C-alpha cells in the first residue's frame, strides 16, 4: 500500500483529480522530513530582493570553444580567440556578443569537479556536491527558495523554463520538502490550468476554492504536514499566476527584443526569463539540452554556441539597463567541460578536470577572470574550485553566509554547502 | 584512366603509414604522382615525397586545413583552412612557399576544386557560397549563391560544363558553369537529419565523387542521426544517375560505423571506395562494386576523414586518426600521459603484394 494511503472517504472524491495537475508531482514526493534554518542565522540573511538567473547548458559546453580558448595549441581546435571588452581577456570567436560584456562578468576558468557522468552529474552539480549524509540535498533553486526571504510578490520563488513538458518538479527540493520544488514551464509556457474556463465566473471559482479548502482539512489531519503544504502551495502559486497571465502573453513582446534574443529555444526562454525576473521571481532557471558534442564538435559548436551567445548578451544588456544587474545574480554553467582531446568522431567527450563557469551581477566582481588552465587547456594551473566552492560563492553573493548557515533536518544540522570548501574571495565584490 | 588489370581490392594491402603528430583531415595525391599532401588538426600542410618518404611541413595556415585541390598543370596546389584562408603553393618546390594568399574566402573553407580548363580555383564554405578565384593571382572571379546553408563538398564534372556542390541540408546542386546558373538539384536529403528537439541540423553531403565518364554521382554522409550531440548516424552513400538525377543505389557499410562518409572516390574500374568514422572504435574502408549494393570488400581500420586515388589508379590514401592513449570521458588523467591523438596518411595498394 502506498505510504500516503489512508483509506479515508476523501479519496472517493478523486482527490488527485480535484487538486489538479499543478500539485500532481508533489504528491509522489518523500515528505517525511522538515527543514529549518537556524533562527539566528536566518536573521543574518540580508538577501531581500535578490534574485538569480541560472542558465544550465545540459551536458557541457566546450570551455575551449567558449570561455577559455587555446588557439593553435595541442587541443585548441580550429577556432581563434577574440578580444573582449576587458583588455587581455580573450574568448572564443564563437561568443562575440558576450565578449562585448566581459566587463560585466566574472569567469572562473579553474572549475575541477568530480563527476564525468550525466546520470549522476546533473543532480550532483546542482545540489552543490555536498558530503553524503544519507539525504538528498536541494537543488540550488530549492535551496534559495528556503534560504532567502520570501519575495513580497507571492509569485512562485523557483521557476524553471525548459524545452518539452512542464509540471512541478518536487524532486529538486530534496529533504526540504516538496513545497520548495520548481514550477516548471515547458517551453516557457504557463501551466494550462491558470487559464480559467470562461464558464467559471468569480463567484463559482470562490465556491470551488472554498470546497477545496474544506476538503483539505480532514485530509490534512491524516497526512504529514509537508504533503498538504505542497498541495496548498501549488494552489497558491496557481492563484498568483492566474493574476499574472500578462507574464506569458507573447503579444506584449517587443519584436525587436524577439529578434535580439533569437527565435530558437534559448532565445525565447531567456526572453521569458527576463519577464519573470522583472516581475520579481526569485530564482529563474533556464535549461537547454543537447550540449554534449561527442561527435562533430566543431560544426555543432559553430551552430549551437551562437544560440547562447546572443540571448545571453541580450539579457546582460537588459538587466544592466534596467538596473537589475545589481540585484540579480546570473550563473551560466554546465555539468562539466569537454575533453581537450579530440576523439575519432571529431568530438569532445566529458571533462570535469578543468572547465569554466560564468557569473555576473549581484555580489560578484565585474570584468575578472579567476583561475587559469595549463597552456594546452587540459588541467587547472593553480587553485582548483569544485561545486562546493561555487555554492559557497553563490550563497555569499546573495547575502547568505554559507560557512555559518545550516539546515536543520529532523534535528540534524546540515551545512548548506560542502563544509570542506569555501567561498572564492576573488569572485566576490 | 584505363583500369589496370591488376587492380583487385580484395588483395589490397597497406604499403605506407606516414605519421603525423595530429589526426589528418584531408589528403590528395599530386597529379604528377610524386607527392601526397594532407591537412591536419594543426596549422600545417604536410607534403610527403612518395619515393623518398621525405616529409615537409608547409607552414602559413592559422587553422586546420580542410580543403585541397591540385591544378592539372602539375605545379600548383590550393589549400583552404577553417579560418577561411586560401593559399596557392608551388607544391613541388624544394621548400614550397605560397604564390599568393587570400585571407577570407569564406568563414570556413570546406571544399576546393578546379575548373576543367584550369583557369579558376573553386571553393565552397560555411557561408553557403561557391567562389571562383583566378589561378594565377587569387583574385575573385565570381560566385554562385543558392544553397542558403553550409556547403560541404564540391565535384567538377569531367566534361567540364557542370559543377556539383553538396550542402548541409542534403541537396546536391548542379551548376552550369557556362551560364553560371543552377540547373537542377539532386535530392540527397536522406543524409540530413533535423528532429523536432534538435538545436542544429546534422549530417549533410560530406563528400561527392563522380565516376570516370561522369555518368554517376556518389554522395557520402550519414542518415538517421539520433541527436545533435553524439551525432551518431548510419553511414550512407547515395549513387545517382547524373543525366536523369534518379537515385540508383543506397549503399550501407558492412562494418559498424556511426559517422558520415567523408572519404569517397571512384576507382578506375568503377568501384567506389568509402571511408567511415566510428566513435572511439574501429571503423573501416569499404569497397562497393559498380552495380548492386553489397559491399565487395572491407578493410577494418581507424576512422578516416579523406580519401585520394593516385594517378596510377593503384594506390589509395586515407587521411585519418591514430589512437594515442586514453581519451573519452574522464578525470584523473595524468598530465604527462594526456596528449593529443596522432594521425597517419595510410596508403593502400590495390593490387597483389609482390613477394621478393
């Protein structure tokens, strides 16, 4: 029997169907733990109003074809390096638009992480690769939904734009509990149920919600708190989104913006991300798949990299012009880098040994490169940084003191980032 | 060229393996028959003297050389690289130096050829253009536009009137060089894949070859790409009747490979030789008869990216890859052991090995 089954009469009303699709995924989560931040530490968090744009290139963009070019070297590939807006810093010729914004960026060129596998790498990196304590740590978006003060706008704090289907990704929340999961917008589109049928007027809608709340009460008494909290949160999100349908109305988009960002998925999704950030969504993740060029690496990078270069430069421009770059932290990263060694299919494989991450905005220095790789680009030359260092740095940039803050999970204190790592001081403003 | 009666691909044997520090991407025998040249995953153009084995690096390119064409005057060679530069060489000189250089013919020069009358070099690139250049001074001499996407391959028809060009989307344009007009297009779309969730087009007509009398057109590439990441597909060669444009045969390799056929040549007896690529595994050089679709003979070997037939019709060169230690996904590699893969220009003789 499923652990949530209680044989109550409530189920005769087909509860799942009534509660709707927004909460559907949350119901399956393992929610028997709660999580609290130590109150004293919570007081110290000064992150009110801070936001994050987290761009995830699933797989790995080649550091050699983007942020750490090594032209005419052993593994350099056919592309040349071009100057950026910061003298002495060069990027690959494939990112000419972003190169113009190097003065806004902090580029870490000495990431050295542990996992070369997709199956474990995505979660491991996005959870900050903490020490194994037998619990699933939250993804970064869920962690910040917990750690940062809730935004006043009541919009879902963690929204995820990705190709394909949307839904509610409760799994991202790990031990924090389902309500810290991600509201996922497939193709950047809103959940279809935020559009109330024309036949349902305000009065009828109120009556429906009232019924739902009444039915929730006996259900709540027989369930763990976090289950119901997740359901309730899903409905709260839906109610808020129903008031903000304008965020998804493509008719309001400026055609020049559409052209600047591009009409490919990353262009459309980053433009949607800009709208969500402008509306005050706390953490917006944008995922792009298919960055895994084991074959035909150079033709594929020539086709794909412009799809991130242009919209990334556009959103940096827009955030800066709107004054948002002071409060929005931008993170652009992958699971790992790509092998310097070029394989039989003119591809590059997975390479966690030495790769690059790009940051911009809130709390980080502008126009700096941190760390370096060897002349052939294969290894870090000097200090290396792991996911734990990156998480410490991101938390610090947002005003969360990662070396002091802890989650409390069923009485167990858990560091919010790997305790053997520390923030990268050179990155922080 | 009349087929040599001793040509028998089933008796093919490796006569030379000419090493280089990086994998080789393209190759061509000189029309005089004394040299073979190759482009590599570095900035060198490499020339080997076939008799002495002397290797000479022709320096000057600033990116990988991906396109080669010899002039029928037996003096000049054109090379094009992936920064768009063209260089024209006196290839047989003791220390060849460029006669002229054009720095930006295309973003990437993907293919090169020469007109039948020897007056113009022809190049094709990632900008979708086909361009003509005076052989003597490299001055622009016209262009053909119409692909609208990357052009990967060129072949000049032996009768001199037509030029064939193959593109990323699987189209083979047949241009009339007398009118400078597009005459017709062969449908090789099997060699292109773009699924709904792909971020890029995959495949294309990566190689083109015409048989001796120009009655058949062969196009190499791969079909059924599964993704735009690994880009794994099914190697394929499409054979068209030139006059009618009808697809006559679809040839599949016998040995497992997952990359496009980039090396493709007609032998003097009408057979086709095709070289494949395989991700981190052995590929093959395969021979197809003039009719039918069954593979006549296959030689397992490393991945290769270019083929050339010697003027004598009995030697076939493969520009390719030589494994040099662990690659693939990884971590904990030792810096001293983590070095680039190598390359070799392997020459196969297509007749029986004589015992002494």
